[in-house]
C-alpha cells in the first residue's frame, strides 16, 4: 500500500490531531513518515522615500520562523519515534503553502499526503482559501484528509 507519507503540520490543534492519526496509520501500514512545515517567506515590502531598512531583518525573520517550525517538526518526530515509526522532517520557505506541500511530496518521493482538513477559520479561510483544498486540486498523488 503506502510506503512513504508526507504529513504537513503547522502546530495547530487540528494539525496535531492529524499528526497523531498519521502516526497510527503508519504503524498499521508499515509506512515511513516525513513531517513537513511550510515556513512563510520574508514578505516583500515597499520601502518609500526616507524608509529605513535594516539589512539584518530578513535573516532575523527567517531565523525566528525557522525556530518555530523546527520545534513543531521536532515534536512530531519525537512522537513518531516513540511510536516506533521511522520518520524524517523537512521545512521549506514559501509564499504558497500548498505548492510547498506538493513540492515536498515530490522531493521526498512520497506516495501519500496525509493532512488536516483546515487550519484557518472564519474570514481568513474565506479570503485566503483552504490550503488543503488547493493540495487536493493540484496534487498528482493521493491526499488523505483528516477531519
């Protein structure tokens, strides 16, 4: 069946529940997991006349975002290892999380993406759209959605 499963996680409650279920699924199927975190890229900003730009700001932004993402991934990996499941972790910076998820699945040669049904709620989800829906629409490999 499935041998290598990508599990995107952002640390939210529903995402954590999906991690728990993905680990149980991997135990049942004998699959290995790759936990993935799509880190936001440094936002492109317009700096008008007289604006002061700190050249170290992009590096500090990346370091902070990476630190949070690595903590999320480390927690998921520790859970998988405690459950006897082989796993890896991967983080990519991207303005488009769904594209990063699909890219990560391809890079890791995954045969399934196992993800939470949603992360945002309310007006944010309405305006920004569902990353899960976009993955479902654009992925060339199966996607299992945890609700």
